[in-house]
């Protein structure tokens, strides 16, 4: 069987591992950055049961035209504050999903390295496009940049 396609992104944040963990596991903080600057996630639409087997969901309004996207998933692994593995899908009733792994490494001096991996059923071309866009600091990269910006601007 072929290995699933995917994307891997690494970022270093000037924040503790616990602080970066909060961005991934607290609904209001997650809503602040998920989807990037061209999208809105109303905090009231975010529900997170952060435990193995727990589910999450949110509604995102994406430009252009405020297209409504209902995201959902299930937590597979939760090792606070270092590892989070969850599924990600915007397909209602479908078994197709992406698998996201976030690994946070404490670098000392209040800095954290985040390794983000997303694997699944997208085509190689879609992942290549995401990787090239990330290099220009948009989409997934912009999301992670927003995490950095939010972390640096809030206590």
C-alpha cells in the first residue's frame, strides 16, 4: 500500500510549549487563527473535547463570498503539551479525512518548535500546491504565522 501524501511544516515560536498548546486546544484561541486572515471562525461555533476519542467541530466562513465550511474531526492522540493527533474533514457523512499531527518541542528560553504534518487523501498536486503556497507564507503557513502573531500579542 502506498504511503499517504501530505505536507510537513516546521515553525519556531517565541512562546512556551504550554502557550502554543493552548492555541491548538482552547476554542477561542483556535478560532482566532484557524482558516487564516481571509476567513472567520466565530468562537461560538467551536467545540473541542480534547481527549483520545473526543471530537471537535467548527464553522468557518471563507472568502470570497463568505462560503460556509463545517470542519469536524476526532482526536486520536493527546499528550499534553507535546503531541496532538486528530482527523480533519469538511465532508459531511464521508469517511475521507486528513490526519494532522502536531508535535511541540520545548527549545528552552521560552521558545517552542512546532512540527505540523497533514496526511491523507488529497492528490500529490494539491499537497505540492499547499507546500509551494506555504513557502510564500500563505494558507497553512499563514495559519501558523497567525498562531505566532496571536501568541506574541496575547498573554
